[in-house]
C-alpha cells in the first residue's frame, strides 16, 4: 500500500488539511443524532478495510507531519513524556506491541527482524534504521516509551494495574485535549477523570474501570471521544493554553468552515503481557467543518448533535464562545431528512 | 481554632478525616500550627504503652509555645519541633528511611503540610491509603502553575498571579498527590484583556 | 468477554511426576508458535474435555515468564474435588492436544515494592516460582518462605534452593513447623509487599498478622486456589436469554451458563475477582455463597451470586443473564 505523506503544520501557519480521499474514512464520532456519555466500548477487531479501525495502530497521510509536531512539543517541554521508575517493563511491552503491529500491517513502511533478543527495526517514513537489545534500555537512544512514542501517531498513556484500580504512571502526551500529564501522572482512574462533569454520577467510570481491569491479552477494545478545536492544532495542552485559548475569539460566521475542527479521539485499550499494565493510545483525528459537511449525512447529524448538546458539556468541552455561531452555520446542512445509523457516510 | 471547613468537591480534591489510633509497631505524627491539638487528643485516649511507640514532628506557629510544651509533655519516644514545613518533611524522610513495615503515619494541620508529608511517605514506601490526615487551620493552598511549573505556596486568593510568569491563574480543585498541589491554569487565556476580580477565599 | 473466549491450541509436551500427589504438565503451541509472554503470578485456564463434561480450571504458570516456547503448571491431586485435578492426573498424557487461555494475572507483583516477601504453602508455591524468576531478573530484593507438610511433599524445594540460594527458606511441618509470622512481618523495611498463596488457614493467618502489625492493605496480596465445589444438580432460569439451564453436580454454574452460549463475564473463575457478579431476579431457596467477593449484606439479600463457585438449592433461581 502506498500512502502519500503530507507535509503540513499544526501550528503557526496551519497548513494542515485532509486530502479528499481521506475524508470519508474519518472516524465520525456520532452513531446517532444526539450525544450523551456512555461506556461506548467495542472490541478492536479489524473492521471495514480502509478505515481507521482496520489496523492495530492506524497510519495515515498525516503520519510524518504529526511526528514532526511531536518532536517540536518535546523539544519545548520534555515534561510531556514521563515515566515513573517502575514502568520500564511496560514501556518495553509498548515497544513490542507497536513494532510487531506496524511491521505486520504496513510491511512496505516498517520492518522488524528479531534474532533472540537482538531486534532490528526499520521505519522508512521517518528514515530510522536501528538495532537494539530488547529489554535493555541502554541500547536505545532514549527511554523505550519515548523511543517508540516518537514513531507512532497519537498520545499514549500506560496504566499500572494494582489495588483494584488503574494508575496513570507513564505517558507521552503532546496532542492532548486539555489535560496535563505532568500534573496527572501518578493519579488513579477516578482521580484523573475527576474534572469531567456528569459522568461520575452516571457510573460511567465505575463500569469502564471494571471493564478495563479484566481486559485480557490479545483482545483489545476501542471507543471514540470527541471535542472541537479552533484551527488544526494538535497541542491543545493546558500548558500552552495562553497560545491556543485566544484562537477561540477568532471564529466568526465567515470562517467557521475552515477554522472549527471536529477533533476525534480513537481510544484503544491493550493488555500488556510482561507488566500486566494497560496501554491506552489516544489517536487524534482532525477535520475542518468544511470537510465534514462534504458528507451530507454528517452535515445533518452534526447540526442536530450540536444543537441539542447539554450545556454542561458545551461548557466542559470549551465550546461556549462559538457554539451558538456553529449551530447556526450547521443549520444550512440540515434539511431534516433522516440519517442512517452508524458513523460512516452513506 | 476552627474545625475543618473543606467543602464537598471533585473526586481528586483530597478529603480529610479524624485521626484515630491504628494498629502498628511505630506511630509517626507530623503536625503544624493547630494540628497539634489533634495529636494531643489522640494521645489522651491512647492505651497504656502507646506513647513508647510514638514519634512526633511539629512545626509551630512562631511565638506560640504553649502547644510545643503540651506536645512535649505527652512523653513520646521522640519529639522534635522544627521551624519550617521543609525542615519537617526532610526530617520525616530521615525517620521513615530507618523504619519498618508496621509504621503508621498520622498528619494534622494545614493542607500544605499534609500533602507534602503524604508525598514524602509514598517516596519512602508508605502507601498513601495508609496515611491518616486531619485538617486544621488555614485553607491556604499550594498551587502549581501548569504553564511554567512554578510551585506557589500559601495561596489565599482566587485567582492568583503566578510570581514567575505573571499569568493570572484559576486555582482549581483538581489536586495532585504526587506534587502535593492544586492546579493553577490561566483564567483569562482566551481573552487576556478580561479583568478578573481577585478575592481572598482560601483562609 | 474473557480470556477463556479465545483459546490457544497446545500439545502436552511433557508430564512429570513431581511427587506422590503433584504432577507437572508442560505445554507447547501445536504449530510451535511462540506462546504469549506473561507476568509472574499469572494463570491460564485449561479446558478439560472429559467425555460429555467440559471443565475449565485455572492453574498458575510456574514456568519462566521469559520462556515463550512452553508453559508449565503443577497440579495437586484432590480426589474430593469435582474431578479436574483427577482428570489431569489420570487422563492427560504427552502428545495430547488441549486448549488453554492466554495468561491472566490477578496476583501480580507490585512493581513499586522495595522488597517482595513471598509466603507459600504447599501447591501455593507455583505462582512464586514465576515471580521469583521475574524479580530476580529485575534485580529487586525478594525472599521466599515456603512451608510444606513434609520434605517429600515439598515440590521443588531443592531446586528452588539451588536456584535462589539465600532468597529461599523452607519449613516442613514435620520438622518444626512454618515461619514465625509475627517475627517475620515485624522486621521488614518500609516499602515491602507481602504475597501469600497456600491453604486458606495460612492465608488468613498472614493477612491477619500483617494487618494487626499495621501493614496497609495495599501491601498485602493473596491468592486462593479455589475450585468450584461439587454439589447436587440444580436448574436455573436465565431471564434475559429466556432459557432454562441445568447445572451438573461436578459442573459450576458459570460453566453451565457458558455451555448454554449465554454471554457472561468472568476472570479468575475462583470467586475472588468480582467480574462474574450477577444479579439474582428471583431466589426461592438458598444460595451457597462460596466466594470471597460479596459482603455479608449482599449474601443475605440473595440478590447477588458469583456463578464461578456458588451453588443453589431450592425451588427456583432466576438470574439477570
């Protein structure tokens, strides 16, 4: 398979865009015309060839540019990549999972040769060709989590399982929707989710935790989460809020189409074998409103979801400043016709 | 001094209880200011022989010696008072590095003292779930500026200006046990011209 | 969804009589593929096809977590049980094909521990063998105290002492008895975690002693080897599925539900982890709660049951499945 990798930016001049062919495969997060939280988890099997659900770790046309943006974030703020000392085994589990998966799913782009504990890894898009001893961090240029984290799209958190809970004890987090790894590292499942309104009362997190604690090896799961971002900016961290916060005031009815982006997180969950930890990839997909509405079903549905979104969620997801404007703009794409169930365009 | 007046909040905001004797081979009490009263209360109801297993560290309010005297009179195996929380935390680390499993840790006083002592306990191998905490006195907070990572001590206002990067920070209830601090995030990032009234709320 | 939904086909590569009551079984993948890596303390679920009966029993992996070519388990024969261990001892031979689950770990080492203190009784030694291999490779201090009835029943005692030397202390009941728990648990550096696996009485003694000495619950870990007990057959109505099932005398309620094709969550299959907790719609009779999960109020209410190990007698039981 050939992927033409785009050369684009997620900051400053924001040259990011989706190729027309890339639009219909977008993981549109709304299977129906209204939205409320749920523990909307399903098995992460290969489904729907060509979609982001086909492979374990989806690689798309934005791969190379995303990794460049990650490198810029880390150069500026190394605290976005941290691992507590006991998480080294888990980090190696992460290295193995990503390398084995990518070499299997994209053999034209990634190659992995294993000879005992000597591993040879080739990453063609990033022009990496390294050999190392599996499990021996001194044979890698940096911490194993950072090493592979710089080569895989999406933020990754590694959760230690103990005391009937999950603990965010390591992560490489450069494309987050407004949470700080440096602050949250060391917290348990309920603590790091503490700021989310409504969900705790609904028991969403209790059920999610129970599910994750029993996640077996070899049976990953996935779910979708979403928010909106102004400009195709990946780094919407609290650390840099003074940089991206002001973007919200630049939205006006004339530029909604190009400025407001639907930001979808494809979250997957994997049991790691040697550490018994859970790997939690958070893969972010961005699509401008103009691009979203090229699919009539999505245009209709997005209008309805946004129009009826609960105020607490509008507030929590940081949409307040431009939400009414967005609903008005989307109305033109909603003729009231019924929409088919499921997320993919007709 | 007043009893604790901490309001119900989000899950990550620590909640405190009342100190009560737990079974153990050694009992470490760390307190500041009016937290001493909690230690005295526990000691007064303790069974015979308890105080021989007790180690007390105290950070007094300058000039208030009555509580020092009262704590000393409890007859603990070891009693030290130090001038600052920094000194107390360092000393606690020394004591815990020599201690064994079966050590109970009891903390009483301000959130700043409690939070840092819990973090020190974890650092020394004492799980936070085993530490008892009772809040007394000031509600002033330790705040980490999420932007420049500066730790701001004894914050009493909402919002607070970061002394390092000058941003005006919303003092959130979201709390990190590891950092022993509440999170401070720029309150007017979207519109820096927005003026926000600064009020004394954490007393 | 559970580990035992996706089974790995293996062949029994070796069967070793360790002593008069314990046999070791070694498994390799039927195609010679690598078996999944795992963490010390993990177990596999072994599917046993005994004529018309399909049993699924959990056994701790004692082999090295770094050995991807084969797994090893040790099974203590128990003629009073429901026949699982008897089946393993009498019917399983080298060359036989079986199905096993991927490893599941409910008894993992706490990787933050400054020292791992392991206390084993009898066949409870098995998870520690894998854990010591792991701890040893991580370079973390560990200590095993292994008690058995007699030297002849103490599986692997000699080989463990050879491999791990000073890290291992052995005790035989017929030669002075087990470790002095109070002395042992009073003298551990802060940051030690204690792990116990063995007979129920031993587990209770360790947990109680540690708790009384002031160890936090988060530093005390234990695993019971609990098999579903046998009992009289009984019927159950599964309300959501709309079907009636019968649970055989040597079959667990969980196995009967699985055999009916009705989805049910489970994990440890031994009454400890809580995953299979099921709501009771109607109970006209008595539930024998054989688990370690439900609290007294929940049991008394008759509104909850742990199908992996509990049983029913009476007129009618309806479950919310």
